[in-house]
C-alpha cells in the first residue's frame, strides 16, 4: 500500500472538512470510513448555529428549515429566548456530508473498519510513520488524524477518553412543522443529566432525548409519538488528551462537544482548521513529535476551551438540581431574557 502524507480515520463532516483544508496545502490525504456510504447512517440531529457560515456557504439542498428561537420548559415554567433573525439551521446531515465529500480529490475508502493502530515503525531515534490495520488491509502514512466519532478507535488506542459519554436518541415523525422555535423540555425525573427536545424540520418533526439514560421507549412515551424514523449516537463530553506522536484527535473523537447541548459541529470544524495549520507546520519543520504537535491542543483550547470548561462546571451544578430548582432558574432567566437571548449558542462565555 502506497504511503500517504495524511491518513484520516472517519469521513464525517469534521474529517471531510479537514481533508479539504489539507488538500489545499498540497498534502496527499486518504480517508477511511467504516460505513458503506458517506453520511449514512445518520446519527445526528443537524441543528447547527449560523456560525456554520464561517466554514461553508449555506446551500438550500441541505438546509431543511431555519429557526430563530428556543422555548425552554420545566414543569409549569417556561422561557422564550429569541433572536431577531435566523439563529440556527436545521440541516440534513446526510446531504451535508455528501456535499463536503463532493469537492474532495482525496481517496475515500468506504466499508473500512480500523482494527489496530501502530505508533509507527521504530527508527534510530524517533518514529518513522503510523500504520493502521483495518478490515481491508494495512494503511501507512506520515500522520494520523482521528475523526472517528465519540467511540473513536484511534482515541482508545492512545487511552484518551472523554470525561462523560452520554446518549442521544431521535425519533422523526411526518408532522409538518414550520415553527421558528425549538422546544427544550427539562424533566429531571426522566433525564436528570439531560433533556428532551422538539425541532421543527419543515416537512417533518424531530423529537429527541439527551441523557445517560436516553432510550427510545422513554422518548416515545414522553412525547406520545410513533416515529417513522429513529437515530441514536454517543455524545462525548469533556476532551481528553488530543495530541500524540504523529497523531491528532479532532471533533467528537476528541470529546469536543458543547456540555450544555451535546452539539459539536462548530467546535469540530474550528479544531479542523487548527489541526490543518498544525499539520502544515509539522511538515514544513519535518517535526511530527508529540512535543511539536502540542501546539494543536493549545490552539483549540484558546479557541473554545473556556466554553467547554465552563460548560462542564455548569453541567455538574445542573446534575445536582431537582425539578423545583430548575423551574426557579427558568423564572430567573425571564428577568435577564434580553441578555441571555443575545448570547452566541456556541460561545456562551466571553
């Protein structure tokens, strides 16, 4: 097998976007994806803030709906947080992923499951490359990018695990829904460390549950629905170490999700830019050591590390709250509604 500059494990949106950035640097890239098609199966909701505009130009082919507000409910209390214009897109993640893949020249190997990672061939003084053993043979490269999701095999090889691993389950119904508001339901008896949600998707409606105890039975019982489509996925919270000799972890594989909502696309795309810059510098300096690649982690922590740190602290407080405390908090939020409504949904801490 011909050795490439970069081997990316995982052809989800973060891996695909990272590949596009590395291609522009003139590096050879190969992507390995365990599933047989790009974007499927779809594990994610697809609600993403307009910060997405900073990375790709919006396309009607993958935007199903747009929302401008969110209604947070707990018992008899509720609060509406509203922006004057579109705050988030509801995207079709399968079509979005396919869109990112279309522009790539790099080879994408589908149906390839990683079975083992070798730190590299031992040289006289340092590692000479990385080797990935898969269900479809052995692949070699100068550098390895782990972009293979919350249950990342690459991360596990390096013993890097998120602080928490929650579950998200989704049910889709055929109810047309063009509301401009997402609904969040805080029910501590059923989801002590998470919440339920309802997202208008235009031609359909999405119902979801985010919790360590999330399951389809609880979701369908809570909303009294019989979905025509179901999805589920692991959601990592709290990154572990993200840099190693010749290897970087990016996106969900690194635990880069928002602790308050579980969304991770904007953080993953941001980290992909920082990873691409770090990789370019590594090739320019011919230095792929762990010490050199540490600048990647410093970079993403500067970009959104405080958001995750504050979010994890807030999560610990939230997990100890009961229904009464949550309802009281919502009543207090009404007082500061203009200030809270003005916050960026990805960058709450300034």
